[in-house]
């Protein structure tokens, strides 16, 4: 079939229909003569490449890694990280050596070995609140609060894992254990993540019964949460790998599917001693609530495993059958093997230690922190010339678009208004927020009050409270006073909150306390000052779950990436933010 060439008239019409932005940059002279008006042409001065937006967004760095200040900061931070690492290694061992040996002789896997076998090979387990219970109970060491919680990937599904450590006080629940268990459930519920319970617990720790049993946020709340999560369609799988006694028996009984290890796992409301005392009946633990009884007769459990490893295989199989990603568009064959593309930061995240140091007397430049966390060190700053003590803007972390709110000094009215504006933008656009917190508070004084710092600060607090997108907070310095509130502290429900080893959290610093006490004519108690200093340390707050863990600065990008993956993967739901009153 012969090809028909277009007419000269058709070619002329086609040329005139091309939008100026799409016309070739280099045209033959004859082609240019067809345009009588020079104003219709785009000159080189008005032409923009697609990469220009990225180019102007790259954050330049002023860090001199060879300077004495950088080296001293790095030395101080490295020492703090080393102390933290040693503490984490000790906590990860679990209970005493005798308790661990006894556990292994029974043919049971240690709790962290169970988790390693459960998650997908080559994936990361983001352990949460590892410092829980540290130095909290005089005379009782409760490593990690006697329970290991975190986020891991099982059969390609991001899950929350809650695993009792029976080498720590028999896996019994101290007050901090209950708090940590509830925190893990809250993370699962907020992010709509399936829950896997590896149960091996003796129930409530009786000497602390008044602090674990009757109140709203005590032991019973665990089962309330299970029922509510089930109603919301969040799957829950339990693996009974040891005792599951009294109220703890409701954990497998309220799960979607339950697995039990034969001759090892037991489920009963009252153990053999209590049954004998109450009814006079003598019965063995296995006959009373063992795996075969519950799998063959009572139906409390659904699958019977021969050992820990078999039970974990069955748990993985149960997760694979959730059909969890059913609402996501099916991947094409071309996309299946394709990794999501993103750029690593231009600057080494290891340099964060030398940038921050451990002294909070000097400003830690927010832009230097951001440039070592975000993809390609590219940051589209919002209102860069206004309210400069608060840095706001858009960036990507492992390909996920985020809005960043970072302290670069004290909060003034202007920076508070800027922050509230930016938070609202992210709420409207369904963009997750990352708060980088190093704040001593809002500005005080006569001029600040005349300028409306109270109502302007309240606008920021209102915006952070009401915005209904995933929020993440990292404390890389101070977290004091109302600044903690405006920058999404624990009370403002960030999905995850982490601190650096140098972080300090308190109403005010020990030095400010001394000044206030002197101003009101009172003598400063040295013991009180020392106590406030001790209570502001990162380890003190982390032991009480004021955060979800203390992380080395260089791990910040990776931890935020795992958090974003948990919040945005699976069956995440977009919600419209409903704003409170902003006083004008």
C-alpha cells in the first residue's frame, strides 16, 4: 500500500497547532520565517528543563567534616551511641542466663529467634520501645518490659508483632508490659496492620496487681482493643507457645485464627493449683488446657503444631491467606520485578552525629538534618523567607511524598502561623507529616504577647491536633514546654515517635528551673535540680514509653521509611481533616 504525503496546507496547520512549550528548541531558519510575530516564540531565557525544579530544591551543605567542632560533636555523639548500643545488647539477651538455659532445654526458641523465623528473610524488624521498664522497678529487672513488640513483614504483609518473653519473670505483665502491649495495638489500629501474638505468659504480675488490673488502660483494655480491631476488619493471629493463663486466655480466644504448640502451649482461665483449691479436682496442665484438648475437643485453637518452628510456619501460612492486598491494583508483569526508584541523600547520614553533638546549648541547623534524610537531598521549602525559625516544605523519603516541619530556633508568632498554614496544606492534600523537633518553647515577653503569641501558638497546636494524616516525630534535640505540643509530641498521636541519644524532654531545663525559683524568691533544691536533669534524659523517657525508641541519628531516614511503609501500605484509609476554631 503506497503512503500518501501530507499536503503543504496540512503541515502549516500542524505547525501552528504546536504549543510553544513543545516546539523544538533548534529550528531551521526557514521554519522560523513562518512566524511573523517574534513574541510568539519562546527564547532560551524562558525555556525550562524538567529537572530545573529538582535542581533549585537541592539543599547545599555548609558542614566542614574536618573542623574541630564537627570532630568534637561526633566524638560526643559516638560515645552516647556506644553506651546506648551496649544497653540494647544487654536488654536483647532477655532474662537471666539461668532462665534462658531453662527455656531452651524445654525445646523452646528464644523470643527474638521466634520473630526472626517468623518474618520474611532479608527484611527488617523494627523493634519498638526496647528501653521499656529500664530502671523502673527497684529490685526487679524487666528487660524490654518483658515483651518484644515491633513491625515486620510476613509473607509480604506488614504486620505488628507482639511476643512475650517468658525468660523475664515468666512473661508476667508488669504495668509497663501492659502499656507496651497497648501501644503496639494502637500502632496496629492506627495503621490498619494485622497483628500476630506470640503468647508465652503467666498473666498479670500479682505484686503489681493494683497497677495492671482494674483501670481503663490496664490489662482488660487488651481484650477490648482486640474486639474493636476485629470489628474494624484488622486480622489477628495468635500462636500459643507457652502458658496462656487467666485473662490471658482471651488473647487466642479472640483472634481470627489460633495456633498452639503440643505439650508446650496451654490455655486455661485457672491453672491446676487454682482448680484444685476451688473445686478439689486434680488435673494436669496438658489435660486441663493443652494443645490436643483445645484443637480436638474445645475448638479454642485451630491448628496444632509439633514445635515452635512448625507453629511459626503455620502462622506465616495464615498471613498468606488473609488476602490483605486485595484492594490494591494488580501489578502488571512489567511492574512485579521493578523496584520503586528513589535517590539516596547527596550527603552521608553518618555526618549527623558530628552536626548534632550532645550539647543543646547551640542551634542544630535544621536544613543540614533534612538534607541527610530526604531523597536526593531535595527539599521544596515552603515560605522560606517568613517565620524562619520553623522550616517547612515538601520532600520524599524512599519515594514517599512527605511534608516536613522542623525547628530552627524558638517559635514566634510568624513561625507558628506558617506552621499551621503548612499543616493544613498537607491535610488537604493527604500528605504524611514528619516533625523534626528541637524546641525550647514559644517566645515569651511583652512584645510576644502583644503580637498574639498565645492565639497564634494555639493555631499551630490546633492544626497539629486536627490534621488527619499519618504523623511521625523525631526529637533531635530539646523537647520542652508547649513547644512539645506544637511540634507533635506524644500527646498529639504521631504514628511513631523516636528520639536521638542527645534528646532531652521536660517542662523546662534545670537551669530555667533555677531562674524561675529565684524569681519567686525560693531557694533551689540541688536534689530537685539533679532529678529534673536525670528525668529529662532520653533513656528515662524511653523506659516509660514517652517514645517508640532511641535511634542513632544515622538510622533516622531508614526508620522513617519503615514507618511510612507501615502507614501507607496495605489497607490504609484516607480521612478528611476536620479543623477546630482558629482564633483570628
